C-alpha cells in the first residue's frame, strides 16, 4: 500500500571553534583526563564564543543542510527547533532563524523543549505534519549552548556537556509501506513527569528568574536511560517489523559512553555498529543526535540505504526512538 514517508534529503552541523579538552578542564576544576574519560568517554567538547548564541549555531547548521539538500529558503514550509538553551524566552529560536534567513512571511516556526530527546520529539511532530499533508519540506534543528547553564565549579556536571547544532531537511516522499522504504519508518515518544527532579536546571523564569545550572541524579538517570532507550528501540523496530539484526547502525543520544554501551549490549547490537561521537562532542543535549547524523553522513559512515536506529532520553524524563532508512 502506497504511503507518505518523511525522507531526510540533507544534513548539516556546526561546532563552535573553541575546543575545551579534559586537560583544559583539569586546570579549572579538580579532575583529570583519566577520570573523565573512563567514566564518560568524553575527551573534548566545543564551547560557544561569548558573542555566539543558539540561533547563530543553528543557522549555520541549517545553511549547510539546505546546501546539501539543494533547496532554498523559499522551499521551507516550516522550521522546528529543539533546544533547552534559547536566545530568549520569547520569541523562539526558530523565529529568530526565520528572520535571519529571510524565509517567506507566513511560514510557521516553533520550538520544542524536550531536552536530550528534543530532536526525536521534533522529527516526530514534523513527520505527523508531512503525513497529514500540512507541509512538504521542513527544517528540523537541534541546538544547544549548554555552556551557558553549566556550573564550572561542579566537576560532576561541567565535564559532560558541550555546544553545537545539527540540522536536517526533510521532505515528503512516496513509499510502499514496507521496511524497505527510504525515510522515517517508525517513531515513538514517551514521558514520565514523576522524574521531574532527577535531571534539569536549577532555575527558571517563573521560579527563580534565572536560567540556573544543570543538576542531575547520575545514578537514577543512568538506571532509567538504558531501559527507556531500549524500550523506545524495541517499539519502533516492532512498528517497522524489523529486528536488531536488520539494523545497520545504532545511533543513540550521546550522553556518555556507559549509557551508549549499555543500550548497545541490551539490544545485542555489535560494538562496531554503534555510532559514537560523545568523545569529541560531549553531551550536546538536543543537538546530539542531528550532530551525530550529519557528521556520520558527511564522513561516509552512514550511506544511502542504511537502516539507522536512534533512541534518546532526556530531562522530564522524556524519551523516544526513530527508525530511519537513509
């Protein structure tokens, strides 16, 4: 049976010029490269310049994605941004990007706040819009300037996060309704608000009138993350009628190497099929997945026809999964 699929036709990413290594961090807080590397798998992360805000990073990633997709700003029917570090509380980062890019008046834009699951949530929403016939071509972006919500004296959190942006141009495409189709084959999102205090920031407009700093219950997050990401993975594989043996690449949210490895092991996906970018990106929250996708497409790791399983979990707790054939 013929169906409408949401197909990725172009990817882009941007990383700020400044690189902060573990050795650099050891001069700022009591830590060292071995301590960070063995616990997180992170060796370095990128940090936005003082004059760079989230919309700057996002726009550069979007421009790269548009070039790779061979489209112009006039082709965009909607812009969706996933972020927890917006330039301002209002208007949205997506509106700022639309203004900077000069998209046609009337083009809808909106932001999604689902933390590290943000890109999964955003692509799910856009997929629904495309399948309903509301839009044809969309920009889906994940961007974070996590360095703005980090307490650089807290070694348990400051070693984890980085800044960056990733973007995907997606477009309606006709499929046969089978797992051999190209594009987004399945998606599933979840949330559990009872875990509200386990991971997040210490501030907020209504509560403290500040952004606050990232805080987390590391043990609780780890315990929950592996199970939740596997739950989402099994759900999307079942929807598409595929198994882990059919997967070419597992591309989890890049939180830390222990969570990534735990998910791979539980799903019985061989290590050589697991994409890891956390070593040089750190945890970039909503930017993590689109950054890893774009980089992997650009360096030839992900090739046309590859089936990629993408699970994520973030503050909320929110979590979800995507199954995409590139």
